[in-house]
C-alpha cells in the first residue's frame, strides 16, 4: 500500500471513473466500495492497494495527481528483485510493519500456514505471472518426519522458477516484520524474490510479496551455509543428501497429496491450476498426468497418524 502523506484526507472515488470498484487497504483488510461517486474519509487512508493491469485501464484510467488530490504519491516497486539477506526484507515492509508472503504449495492451506505463522492476517487468493511450480529439490524435513522414500526417489518438495508463459494461482497473507527471521529459517534452501502478484480480476498489488524460488547448490553453500561444510552436513549431509537441487526425483507422496488437497480446498481455480501448472523435474509431466500414471493411488494414501493434521490439506 502507498500511504497518503496527509494525516486526514477525503478521497473522492470519482477520481477513478473507469473502476467498477475502488479498493482501499485499511489495517491489512480490503474494503470494496461499489459506488464510485461517493467520498470516503479515514485518517491516513492508504492509496488503492491494487492497480488495474489491463491495457484498457492503462489507457483510460486517469491517475490522481498531486494537484488533484493535494498529495505526494511515491511510485510503487514494480520489478522483481532478490532478497539476499534479512536486511533486504526492509524494502518490502509495509508502513504498518507487515510482510506479504506468497504460498504456492503447502501454504495454499490456511490451516497449514497458520501452523507455522499463527498470527498471520488477510489470507487470500491471488495470481502470479511468469513462474511455474516444479518438484525438483530434496527436502530434509521429509527425512526427519519419516515420509521420504529414497528407494523410489520420492523425496522432492516444491519450488517455483521463472517461466514466461506460466501463471500460478497462489495464496497471499501477511506476517509481522518480527517473523522474518523465522520465515528465513523455515525456507532456508530457497532463493527469496520480491514479486508483484495480482488479484484474480487483474489488479496489481503495489507492495511486493516474498516468493520462495529455486536456488542452486553452489549459492546455497556459499550464502546460506557461509561456506561451512559442517552446517551443510547438519542440514543435509546427515540424511545422505549430497545434492539439493536435482531434476530426476519425484514428489514426496504425503506432501504432494497435502498440496493437492490444499489447492482443492482453496478454490476450483487453484485446484485446476495446481494440477496443470505444476511439473515434475522434466518440466513436461504435469501433476495431473503424474497422478494418473506413476502417482496413481497416491491421493488415497493417509498420512501417519501424528501427521494427519499437518498434512491433511
């Protein structure tokens, strides 16, 4: 969100005549106003949290100016960039001290997300262009929980990677700035990218969200493990894992079932998107195809009793 500089402002929604709704973000909640000619008064009302993405809107929508509103409007961040360390996350902290997180696998489940971030707020569905999901990295947590099957190579977790023509249906939610360290620890093996998702009807968010993307073994060793063989062994080597990012492995069965159920419970669009836009390491086989062939019967398998809540969708 982009805050107004004045301490109390009246926003006349007729400034946005080509929008059927105006979106105002207040205390991390989205309010929809259907009448575009009414005025709304809040102390420090934020600028609309999302912007129309379509070419038609770009051509027709008259953006407010400092003259029309008496305000100073900074430009939103629009490019994708990497968050290499914790201090980089400061660039995407909202004025109210929140960080937006993208969920594309287990975090499609609000219950699962709350098991890790119990104080999260504003869980919702969104889209992200230019990325695809791929099962192509080994997750030590599956070994620790006893659900990895190294004999069949069913040991993979999920990540995303850039792919120009792909679109993902994801979840977004906010956590507090104080939870950044825990988030980094939980997603230790990933590259953290700041990306710009959009609403399901094509409105761009104006503050970036964090996305956990594919890393590389070399970068992980240098930057996450600080070149320490001991740290690398503690996290991976003790499980017999010699390489993290590999393509010739298959999804952990319990985890994949959980992700499919999470997507199904989120919405029909998320479910179909997950099945058709999530791939094995060959980047050709979709999860829909996999579940009808090698993964047949996977969805009928129950997690161990002590993990039913964690991996129940």
